[in-house]
């Protein structure tokens, strides 16, 4: 998936192995520059995804992508889904952008790429996202992408959060 400014690279098993080894390893493997502290989530999320991809290799597209700034060939964050669509046809997206690349529209562009990838699959009926329970940069991104606020949820891991949803538009 590519636009004028960003390219999303699917994290295959091999790419995740490089991520887990070092920033230099992923930089060399993809022939890119790697922003300092490009992932605030750290290696735990990539270890989790790696374990999922090992068990179900065909699920790889429903996990992690790397947003690469095209002009500078720089890794500027991470993004993806929290797994394959559930039995209701829902997937959840998440994204992060390095501090040095924030407030430039990249998060919105990343979210839109994830929406396009998901809705390209017929089984996906809606896309979910969660944010902190207050207006912030992430809520602005979701509103720009036409998500609707659903409810406030008390998540066992994250505490109080806001749930957002974008339904597939039906072409009648």
C-alpha cells in the first residue's frame, strides 16, 4: 500500500525477526533509515505478533505494518491490526508515529491505508479503534477518517477508553 508520502510494508516473519534483532538489522534488510525510538510499544508487541504468525502464517496481513516515509526512506512508526476479522466481520486498527513526524498528517494517512486494506477484504464489515477517553490527536485522526464514537469502555488492561467504529459503506 503506497501513497505520495508513505508506503506500508507488511511485517512478514523475516521482517519481524529483523526487528527483534536490532534497528540496524531492519534498516539493512529494508534499505531504509530508522527513526530513533520509532516504536513506543517496544519489542513485546513484535514478539507477540511473531508468535501469532508462526502459528498461523496466513494471518500475517492482519497484524503489523511499517510506515516508511518515501522521500527520506525512513521508518516513522508502526501500525496494523489486532488480529484477523472476528465472527462479526470486525477488525481493530492501531498506529503510532514517531514524535519527530507527528502533527504532519501521517497518522491520518496511515489510518486511511489500514482502512483501505481492511475494506478490500469482503469479510470485513467494520473497523474498530480505541483511544484514551478524551479528545486528543488520535480522536482527531479517527474523526477525519469518518469513525464514529461508540461508547466509553472499561478495558481490563487499559482502564477507561473510548471505542470508535467505522462501518463499510454499502454500494446500493
